[in-house]
C-alpha cells in the first residue's frame, strides 16, 4: 500500500471510530473533524454539508468496512 493509501485508510478509520453518530458522521463542530470530513469528501468517500455533518458514500462505506 502506498503512502497516500495508508493516510486515506488511517483517516477513514479515525473518522469511523470517533465521528460516527448512528448513520451520520458528526464533526462535533471541531475544525479537525471538519477538515477530516472535507478531505474525505474530496476523495469521494463522504458527502459533507461543509459545517458539521457528513455521510459515507457507497465507496466510503466499502472502504470503512474493509479497512
């Protein structure tokens, strides 16, 4: 696995573990959480409202479930 893939996997794991609230991903209005969700949105793994909440895309859900 290349460096970029490892970083993406680590970010997916951290978001999945610490920002999951039922079906939503909740940044809890923390800038680090917002940046994490925005970064995963750029990768097509999360749909993010730009403020607080996001949701896994199908690709993101697959990545989260198989990391």
